């Protein structure tokens, strides 16, 4: 039985890559999205939606500071920032595991 199974995209998944040396994988798809997933928590952290056509390739460069995503015709260069640590101040004591904040915060510009 798999650890986790979920519909991740609405089109063919074209890439799955590990982000840095963290518990994060990045997927791209023909649905024009790039998604970041926290594996241990079994949840999506962020989705990038800049493309208008199916994404064919993603690649990290400059020590994971940048990610390039490309379709057949265009590419986008994203500047990534990942911070580790969660804010547990507003979480009830009886919160379920899937209600806890992520260990990571990722942003892309």
C-alpha cells in the first residue's frame, strides 16, 4: 500500500524533482502548473500558474536559488526562497496532524 496517493494535477505529469536536500518534491504538468509538495505532511505547499501551455521541463540552477520552467514555446525563470520553520502559535492543542502548519514556507517571484 502506498504512503500517499492523491490526484496532483489535471494533466499528464511531466516532471518530478526533489527540491534541495529537503522533504519537498516539485511536479510539473500539462495542466500548465508547477506544484511544490511536502512529502512527510502529504500536502501541497504552493502552485505556480504563470504558463498558458503544457509544461515540458523544469530545472533548478544556482544552488536551487532559481527554477526554470518551460513549455514548447516559452520559459519562465523563478527566483525561489525557502524558509524552514513553522508558526505554531495559533494552532489548537487538539489539532490533527494534517492541520499542523508546514515545516517549510516557499515563495517564488
